[in-house]
């Protein structure tokens, strides 16, 4: 080879290039395979980063309701106990919620508690109070990094401190430092949220548990020589940079008593005579002080936090008002909130256009238990509603994916029957690789603009890489409209609502098998009827900053919800658009607006959402988006991903030199989920998760079957290609050496 390097490389430069390219591909393939192997090991023992201060979960049979057990030097002690009380007051179109969390420390140690919990994605969190004995410490909104610094300084100084941080718009973390032996500390937050309306029904949803999230492994983007000549290097993309902060420990319900007891009170002041008031997933008691007021409490006083609380109410009259207008004066500005429901499609007498519908169903491990039953029943019902002139396809996914037909097919009896059989055979298993499935659904092979193209996506949304999904929808939506169907007792409503918003569709939630027909019938009413499109607003006299900035289409029975900041409350608001093929408009005199509460907070929250959407759609740079979000959050004092609430008791309470132990409080598995499907039976190969330190718990929703991560696919191809190129180079080298001998023989 030395003679080749000195003599033949000049004569045969192609030979040298082949060898170099072959070696490069071979080494790159091996490197990617090694990364894949490491990712596989991480999936077996994910999230393992031992921390000496972290607590240990002991035998689940030893745990009591709301209890975390600590193990130290072989001894078992009870750790911080958590209870939650939620008090909600509904005032017409908005609600104000107060969430009180109780931390009790019956141990002899000074502890720090952290607790991950959900809140509505549309809620504006603006208040934090910490109560210690007879002292009440009020929190302040600070930039996130500044708030963390203040908290850490107080923690080290032995002062009691509380910190509320947003991990996602619907996931928050509370940290509480320096709870003394035997002490009870209350941490209370408050948020403002709009009431949801659909047709004749109003509702609120209170999420009570963060479902385990599937977090894809980092993706190797390239393997190459380092520029400094120090050898090989690789770069990767982290789809879930905060995976550790959104993955609290989860207890196996088969071996643990439920934890986190929660009490709920709703003071419903609807502003009109009330008809039916109903809780869909909890038993409640309803008191009626008058015809427009209801007091709703849990029949069982307190329940485990393992499913969302949903309350709906209807007016006593046959139909809800089609227009609602509310105002609030804050500082030198007026804030307006408008609910306007366009007329139903039947009044336009428009014949529905033929449709191409792509159904996507999630059959990953987190869909195990009752969720997959609900999803299959929902999709079976949807298939039965297809019309003869429709075309359709079905995609199923876990950490693999199948597309039923090569392209969309006519909705005849044969194809619908084949799809129904395909759906009925599905079983829940594996990870939740949602992005490839969404990409496949949005790929428009036909491109037939005479057909309305719709994607119906059924999932619990249990992923940590939401942003990747949003970017996929933004880049590929084309003429498609995305309708999200949230399945199960605790779906990721932030993912559902934002995906539907970016996909110009709508979101429907199905929390039980009993709701399937009613909710899917409502969804098909939206799919089968034209939306109110081309909507615009105009204020006759006032200067207005309106949100949403881009007014979306509005589907049947859904109101258009607008929030605006005005320089004066004068003149009127005109809304124009088209319903089907007919023009439609409505004019609302602003002086007729009723008094509302918390509208300035809701306007700011929605403006922040606009900035996040603009960032995703690349209409704003990340820097400009962050600048707008931070300014709004500080002006209106609400928690965002860039701001936090921090409260500090100025008096040190932990004696100097006393150690501080960290207790990470566990959550229930959402009701109806299958623990084996979510966490995988392979955990029996190592110590049971119940006996692991809190830092060494399984990453939620990892596949229950061990598979080579998808990064290995390109690795195998690169290794094969590199090997072939090296063999080809060797053949050329041997042929080159033999050629002089053949010439001499001739």
C-alpha cells in the first residue's frame, strides 16, 4: 500500500477518491450505528442520571394515598404529601380559577419539593401566593432566568421560596424550597381563562394529570471530520430539549394506591337561565341558588388526579345567544371580548363539495387500555359516515407506520369494509412517532382542487416534540385542513388546539366510549358543511389591536372569538365573511357590551399565542417573537415560557448547615391507560421502576418492544455503500497491478 500511496495515486486519482469516499461512508455508518445503539440503551434505562439528593420510590404496596416514600440507609420514611384544591368561578364568558397545593413534610429533614402539573393551555397564570403559618408571601413576575436565580439564592440561604415555571402552555412546574420538619406549606396560583362554547353548549375543562410523553431520541444530522483536524465529530438535533422537566415519575396503578387527592368547586354564574349542567367524567353534586347560578362540587369530596374534569352547561332556552360582547377597562385602555356564531350551513343551502379524507389513528403504547377502544370506535363510526362521492385513506402509526392504500380510494362498500377490518385489528404498542404520520397524511398526491381535502387525526397527543409537529403542519398543509380528535382521559390539549389552528381545522375531544357517537357526529357536521370563510373585522371609530391577527375559518356551531385592545369604547364592530357561497355580516354596537372580568389578561395571552404561531410560521424571527412575548408578559403580569412567578420569605428558616433533600412528587397514570403498554414489559429486566431513584425512572411511553432507532436505517445504507466502494477500489488496485504482467506476457 505504501507504493500505491507514493506512485499510483497520481496515476489513478479515481482509485484514491473511491477509497477515501468508501472509508468516509463506512466510518460515518459505524458512528451513526453507535449513536443508535446508545439511544437504544437510553431507551432501556432512559433518564438515568443519579443525583445523591433525590428521593427513592419504595415498594408501591407501602405507599399511601398522596404519599412519597424516602429511603435512607435502609430506613423508610414518609415524604412530602400533596393535596390540591381547585376553586373555579365562572362569570359569563370567562372563568377565574384558584389552585391551592398543600405540601406537608412529616420527616425530620428539611426538604425541597418539585411537582409537575397541568393547566389549561388557554389559561393566563398571573398570581402566586405562599402561605407559611400566619405569613402570606406574594409572588412577583420576573424574567424566567432572573426568577430562577432569586429562587436558588433563597434556597441556599435557607429561606422558604416558591417558583412557578411554564414548561409548555399546559404544563407547569412548582418548586418549593426549605420545608421544615413537620411543616405544612400552601402554594396557591390563579389563572384566567375564557369559557368554551360550541353551539348550544358551554364548557370548561380542568386537566388534572400530565400524561407520560414519548420523547424521540436525538437525531444525528451529520458525521464528518472536525475542522481542527482532531478527528471525527457529529452534530445532532434534540427534538425535546426539556425532556427531563416534562417527565415526572409515574406510579403503576396496579401496585399503588392513587395519589394527589383533588377537590373541586365550580361556582357557575352563567349570566342566563340555566338548563342542563353535567360533569362527564366525575360524580358531582349540583346546588341551584337561583335559575342562573349553580354550585358544583365533587360527590366524593376528593378524587385522585388521574383524569380531566369536564363540566358542560346549556341555557334553559332552546338556543344559546349567537352574539356575546363584553368589555373591561384597565388603565387607559378598553379591552373587548366578542363571541359571534355565524349562521349554520343549512341556511345557505349549499351542496357540499366532494371530499378526500385521510384518517390517521395513533395505536402507540400510550393508547393502550380504554383509549384504543375509543379511537377504534371513533374511526369505525367515521368510516360509516363517508359519502359515495368521497375518497379516503387510513394511516396507522406507533413507532412504525402503515398506509392502508397506495393512494386515496373511493368510499364504496368494498374499500370501507377493508378499512373497517384494518382498524378493528389494531392493537396498542410501541412509541409515538407522530411527525412521520402527519407528514404522510399531508402529502397531497392527487392535488385535485375540486375536492375538499381533510385530515382527521385521532391521538392522545402524548409526545414531547410538539414543536416538530407544528413545523410539519406549517410546511406541508397546502390545501389540507387538519381536524384533531383528542382521545382518552387526559389528552394533550395544547398539541390538539395548536395543531388544529395551524391546520385551519378544529379540535374535538372524546373522553369515553359513551361520547364517541355524539362527538363524532358533531365533528362530521363540521366536515360536511362549509365553514364561514374570508372573515374580517372593522371598527368604525376605535383604534384596535385585534387577536387573532389572522382570523381563522369558523366551523358549524363554533363561535368566532375575538379579543381587542381599544383606545376608546365608541362606535361599532363589523364582522364580514362568507358562509358557503353567500356573503354574511354582523354589526355590533360597542356600547351594548356587558361588563367582563380578566379580559386584559386574556387579550395578552392570545397575543402571546399569535407571536408563537408567527414564529412557527416564520412570519417573525425568534428574536422578535421573544421580544413581543416578554413585553406582553411583563406588562400584563402573566407566566409564559420567558417569565415565571417567584415568592420568597425574607426570613431564613432552615438552620445554617442543615442539609436539604429533594423530593420529586409522583403522578398517577391517566385513567384508562395501560402501564405495561406505556412503559414496556422490558423494565422487568432491570430493577422495577418502583424501586428506582426518582432520577432513574423510565422515560414515558417508550416502545414496549426493543427496536433499532430509525437513525440506524441510513447507517446501514452508508456502511453497505462504503464497503462496496472499498471493494471496488481494491478490485481496481489488483487489476492495475496485474496489467503490467499481462502486457509483458503478451
